C-alpha cells in the first residue's frame, strides 16, 4: 500500500480507455459475432410523404438466406409505437411556461403512410447483411404520393397536408414565455432592430453509426440488447414496454460506442425491432446502420429560424428581446420540445436583459426527425442573440466587445436570478462565474482588442480583409431528473462502481475512477468502473445534456457515503476507536495521527460479510454495497466566450480561420486534459456546422446530402490553431464544484465565424444572418469581378 | 451498403481483357483502382454483372519514356505518378495535378486510366490530358485506336471508349524547354473534388509566351479547354492586365452548374481566380532555373 | 447465388485462408471472415478512412477493395502494430497526445499515419496535417492526432539518423 495516495481530481490522469482501443481490441456493437446470428436490412421510403397501398414481400421471403420479412402491417397492433411522451416534463415547468404540446407517436414501421425519406416500411432478416440487402431489393411496395410538407412554412400554411391526422395540425408544440413587459419595452426603446436569423440543419455524425444486436435466452427469459446508445436504461424501458416484459428481464448494454453527441440519445424504432426479432426468431439478430441510413434516418438537428427584434438605448444597453421562432422538427419529435425549451431558456445568455417575449413553434415536416445534438437548441439561440448584439454595436458605432461588456451580468451579481424557468421546473439562477472576465481573457489571448483593430486597419490598407468575431453564451448543465450509481466494496477490497451514465468516448471510466478514488482514498487502479449496462444499476438516465460528470458523481458520492457510514462503524469496532477519530486513508480506514492503526478495505469487507465470524458492531447490516439516485437541485451554469480571427480571400471568398479561442468555465476540472479534449472536439464540430456541414433538402422533400461526399465533416486540414482557457469557478450546487462541459464547445463557433466574417467585411456593411457561412456568399460582397473590389459608397 | 452480386474475373493479359469485354459487354465493367466504381457499387447505384479486374495485368502498368512523350499505362497508380522523378521532370503538370487527387490511401489504389475513363467533371486528370493535348490509346476487338483528348470526353461520366474497348495508355507530351506549369484548384476541403481547378502550361520565348495550354475542371459537364483565355495570352502577353483579361474570358467560356456546394456564378468567379493563379504560377515555374 | 472462392492472404505476418464471394469487401472479410474487428467500417464509400489498412505496404481503403483482389497480398491491420503486448511507439504517442476519444477512427488513423510517416518521414508539419485529413475523427478536433504523427515522424527520422 502506498504511503499516501494523491488526490486524483484535477489531475490529467491517463485514460484507462485508451489501451484496448489502440490495440484494435475495442468491442463495438458491429464487432459482435454470436453463433447463429441473423442480419437485418431495412427497406426505407423514397417518398417524403405517401400512403402505403400495398407491400408485397413474397419475392423477398423466397430469396436466398431469408429467415423473415415483415412490413408495418405485420407488426401493427403487435408492437406499440414509441410514445410521443417518452420524454416527460415536470409540472413546475408546465406551470410557468405556456405550453401546448402534442407530440406524435412514432410507429416502429408505419403500416399506413410514410412521413420522411428514409423511414422504414419493411425489413428483412437473413443469414448475412449482403443477402438481406439483396432481398430488400425484391420487395414490391406500392405508394400513393402525398404532397410533401417540405419545410416549416409549408407545414404552417393554411390547408397544408397533415403529417399526423390525429393531431389536426402540423405542430408538435407551442411554447410561450415572458419576462418583464416585452411589448411596452419595445414601444419605448430608443432603438429597435429586427432581423431573421436562420441556423440550418446539420447533425452529430459520429464516426460509428448506430447498431443493435439482441439475443433472447428463452430458458432464463432474459433479453439482452446491445445498442450503440447514450441511454441504455431508456432503451431498456421502451423495449420492455413494447415486448411486455419486466424491465429487469431486459438487459441493455452499450459496449464501446463510437461517438454519440446526442444522436444516440433516445430510443429508436430499430432498438425495439431488433429486440423483438431476436425474441421472435430465437436467434441472435444484428442490425448495423450504414452511413447512408444514418444520414437518411438517424436524427438531424438544429434547423431553427428566428424572427428576432431587439430594443436598446443609446449606450447599447439591451432593453428587450422579442422573438418568434420555428423549429423544423421533421416528421416526429423524439425528444419532445427539449430543443425548443433550451432555445427559449438560453436566449438571453450572459446578459442582464430586463424584458423578454418569446414564442416558439415546433413544426412537423416531411423530413428526418430533429433531436438534440451537442448544444441542443443553444447554438441556434446563441447564433440569433450574438448576431443581434453585433448588429446593435454596428448601429451605434460601438465595438461589439464593448456592447457585450456593457450588458453582461457582473460577477458581483452572482447568483443571478434570470426571471425564467428551466425545463426541470426550477426558476433559473446563474449560480457562479465571471462573464466579463471570460470575454476579456479571450480578447487578450488574441493579442488584445486595440492591437487587433490597429492590425485590421493596416491590413485593410493593404487590401486584406481580416475580422474578429465573438460569441458568448451560458449553458445549463447537469440537468436532472436523476442519475443512478451502484457502489460496492468487493471482498478483494477493490471499489466497484457502476453508473447509469453511458460513455461514447468522453472517458467516463477514467473520470469516475478519479472521483471515486478520491472519495475512498484508494489508488485509482483499485477502482473498477462499469458504464452503460442496465444489469449493473437498477435505474439510470444516461449521457445527454452535459450532465454525466455532475449527476453521476453525485450518485457515486451518495452511494459511497452510505457505505462509508458502515465502514466507519466497522472500523471503529476493529480499531477500538471512536468513529470521530477515524479517517479514510491509504486504501482503508485508520485512526487519525496513528499510522499503524489502519485497516484495509479488504479487511473491512471481510468484517462486513454476512454470516459466521463477521466483525460488525451490533445493529450494522451485512455487506458493503449501496445504490443511490442523485437528483440535482437544478442545473449548474457553465459559460464561455468564444473568439476568432478570420481572413477572407477577396477573389474566392474563402474564409481562413487564423485562430480560435474559447474561454470556458466548467467549474472544477476533474481531468484537465480530457476537459480540453471535450471543448476542442466541440469547437471543431461547431466549426463544421458553421462552415461545411449541411443536410439539404430539395423542394420535393428529397435529402440531397446522402453521403459523406456531400455532407462535409471538417478534416485535420480545416482546423485552425485552437486555444482553450478554463476559468474554474466552482459550482456551489454540488459537492465537487463541477459543471458540465460536453456540449459547450459546439455552441459558439457558428456565430463566432459569422461575426468574424462580417467584421472583416465591415467596409461593405455585410450581414450574414444564416448558417452555414458560404464562401460564395462571402465573395459576392466584393462585387462581380474577382479582381476589382467594388466597395459600396458609405450609406 | 453492400454491393449487388457480380462475378469477379482477374485476367492476366490485355488479350484476355479484350476477349472478356467482348464476351460480357455491356454488362461488364473493367475494375481499375476502384476508388470511384466501388463506392457507387456499395450504394447499388452501379451493378455490373461481371467485373473484369485489371489489377493483375502487368502490361497495363508502366511509365515509359518515348522521346517526345511519356507513355503511361492506364493502370499506373496515382501514387506511382506522384513518386516518379520521370513524371515530375517530363510532365510536371501531371505530377502537380496528381498531388491534388483525393488522399494518399486513395492514390495508393487509384489509377490514371480509371480516373480518365470515369470522366468525373470535377476530376483533375481529365483537365490535365485535355490541356496537354494527350493522346488516349484505346484497345478493342479490332486492335488499337488513338483518340485525341479533345475527342475523348463526351460529357458527364461519358467518354469515346466503346463498350468493348479499354483505355490502355495515355501519351503525355513532354513539357518543352522554357515551359512551366501549374495545377491550381479550390475545394471545400483538402482532398475533395475541386469546385474549380485549372491546369496550365506556358512556354516562353524570352518573356513572351509561345504556347499557352489551359483547361479547367469542376466547371462543366467535362474538362473544359480554355481556348479563349489561351488566345488572349498569346495575343497580349503575360502582363497582369492580360492575365486578368484571360481569366475573365475563362470564366465566360466555362459551363458550370449550380449544386449544393457552389452556384454556377460562383464557379465562374473561381474559374477566373484559379486561371489567374495558375498562369502566374506557371510563368514563375517557367522562369525558375530547372 | 453462391460464388464463394478461397482467398489466401497474409495478415500481420500470419497466413490466413478464408472464402469470400466476389463482392465481399475486404473490410468485411477481415472483420467477419477472419474475426479481425480492429478494422472499422464507418462509411463504406471511401470517405471516412476508418477502414484503412495496409495492402502490400501501402495504406488503402478496405471498403473499396474486394477480398478476392487481396488474394496473395500482405495485409497490415491495427492488430499487428503492438508486439508482445507492448504498444507500438505510435500507439503510445496517440495516448500521450490524447489523440483518441471514442477510438472508432483510431485504427484508420494509425494505419494512415504509418504509411505517411514511413513512406516519407521528411514531410512538413502541414503535409502531415493534410495527409491525416485522409481520415475523419469526430471527437478530438485532430490536434492530438496531428501532433502525435509529427512527433512519431521525428522519432523515425532520428532513428534513421542513428542507424
């Protein structure tokens, strides 16, 4: 036993996940090979909107190697749809926000109509994926095309075709919230500015697509589902519900998962279908989503248009924000009004704005369903707000940085009551932080604002166009409702931890080991961590919404605290000391100040065992294990200031990012190197969304970006030098002072880039109010001739 | 995304390839590097019943110095071209363009003959052979046929190669003395097909041009010879003003489409910008001591 | 339609024989036929690079090659990098530089890097960066990957100079 064990929280401990991944020994769902395994291929709609007239599976069923072929009609009435209410909201939120929510159910395979290109209408189970795909081609499907609802405008138009007749409208939700008196504030504001902002459709696009393997053990009546999912307990619940099994008899495991970022954050029809097929056929069944399916079928995201009006005074003080915005939710809304709710709650950002009026409509269209992706409603709202702040600055001839500083909530105002309600039903209170300091630090990192403005002027004189863009935001993290953890002291003395949080590459096993090692004062290698396995924790929630470090650590602590009560009681017995004189140290418990009076956890575990010869004090129950569910009081607020310098090539409009900086506060950093990796990875995703990535539909409802040749992910060559600075202002809301950081990086870059490009194009009065920033649009500001720059005369 | 069934045959000689093509046309496809064909087969957008694999035909893979020109076997890999001193010295434009093709693992397999036969309008090699007036050597049941590059490309993914013929070699004229070349392109990301690219070779006498060869990719149904721009330079020399004028003419003589990645108007603008850059760089290379 | 034929090849120095249809992709043959699931499949159209393996010493996309084409070839995969449980220096550098998170792209990244460095360790940092753009990573933002590859190239060069 080491003499003293270092504190692990705050150390960049090497990732315990790395070795097997580097050796090629990762275990992803697609890697699973079970004896007798069958393979699924899915027939997907080529129509955005159509009535099913008939599906003839005879030829497919007769094809080589086919075990089963079914269409929606075969499971209609057998398997229920995924309920539109799979995500619930608390009463406290519904009481405080005007809501009108009608989320449609999602059939696993529709029997009556198709609602988006890519929706399943039949599937084949065969001896290999090759043979299954062959058979899918033999399915004869007869559709009656319906007019496509090709976007929100079409969805909300009078007389629009209805996606879901039962709803009687193409609206999944309307949310309305207010603060102060928006109408009056607008009427009396010295200045008003109105724009339409659009944050386009793009998606998480993890390198591993989704996949499901299921195996049913009839003797034990246990159905095991391996899913590339962020939410194994959620999948378990939906599978158990659909198959009418006790949840305990369904085990859902997320093995190594190749990235998630939100797209794997809810239960999909395929999770249930593959489980059903395995039980029905009595053989293991595998479905691996290919990239084309992923683009056509896995959730898309963003896609929000804002009508936005802002009122401000001569000093640039923002008096009111009034916005109506529409989310294009696609054909279903698998995570309810979550994205919309986030946009509503995050619009005002780090600013002290007294009046706010916001109405949000979640429209249903014939497109792929929209679900949260890293940021989940925040990048969209932040794009609108932060473009507007720049426009306020322009209108007053002030520097955008100055306008931000004038409106930011000062550190002395913390905790700050926002005057809105979060979606956990609790009034929003920004708990800690120093927003102006973050912004100043970002500017300083870029060499200082004044120095940049001088450089910019000099560059312009040389015919070069450089610009500085900013984007500031706050982010509610660590949201409830809860997370579960199980902790046990093994007879070996090792600490066994399992949580409902699932990992997709973040390094949870390392982080939770660090935190548990500190809770128990053991070497980190004595902590064993299991994530993403429902058999290890009865209730869990999963890894979404920048929540796992906050919520799982709370649960691990809760369970550990309960066990430690026993450890102290037993320790007191063994060491013949008062509990008050004991401390956890060196892999066990000992008497303070007396090094030789110490018992290891192995000894404590032996003493705690049930049965003969235990050494428990009277009244102490046997065993050293506990389960805890941590229910956070509310969210803790991370925040950041992003900044970038860009240069524009006037001939081509090409945008080159010279540097990208993010000053981020995630409270106490458990593992700084991994925290850096999270923020940087997020920044590059945000950069991709801001410049390259786009899920585009034509007027007929067809997706025109069905491959990675058209959906452009950023590559190593597209990434500028990035600096991430951490302000570690501890959260007062939890024991470790941590805030969430999974999503933050992806929030600012789209608007940072747009603002930087507009700053570079200031001589032209350029405004870019939509993403992505297209080089062609940028070039157009320079006039028609690439070699003659025609600056418009100042208006 | 698994390909539909087909039969793979791997002949060892050109004679066998030609016989197999005759036997199985039009349902057979020759398989060169596969970097464009296999993706569309995986999407089941292409479903040949027979694939005639050219990768075991040694007589199709070579680079030969034939005095006035290099003869490049169709199955020569882009990676081989990239690493060839002979190509770098004798056909620097082809060498420069090759470096812009995809990524190293793509060039490991991709071949010049495959790229030319695929005739993707945005591909680099077609613009190069058009600019350099290369001769395409085709082989069919009735023997060899030689086609000028200008007559080879017949639109999007279409060439003059008959269903029972195979492109077997490309004759690439050697760069003259006092010449310089450049391949310049703009793509949304490194390694992507070009939004617009220009291949240029300029031969000087003193400071004046005696020959200008220009072709563009990504801005028409196939590679586009920029004849108007060439004429402008030959008439007015290589001043900045003449180069800009030529670049503007180039923008007018291409025929781009609008797609997700760029509008037609933007592609014309890029054509002008790339033409100017290619000309400036080619001239600089021509003047550089070799 | 059954069109299986024997395929004999060497993977990581060991001979293997299996059978494949004409259409079986090399990636699927390695993974499903030989059980070498370290090679990953991310897009099946040659863009993402996760399936990159060495074929006769050069990095190629194994989703764009048919297994029958690899008959007689020498294949290198991620499983062949470490020797006797000891990670290859490039693997160690990936860990040190936080060049992986989910690890799904890692096999292709390692194979791409091996080819880039060993075919020409004298590439410039920008050339290595551009070279690594052959494979997509969605987690890390690439910084650690590029730095690991550049450091590995320096190591290879130094060893060549010593030798």
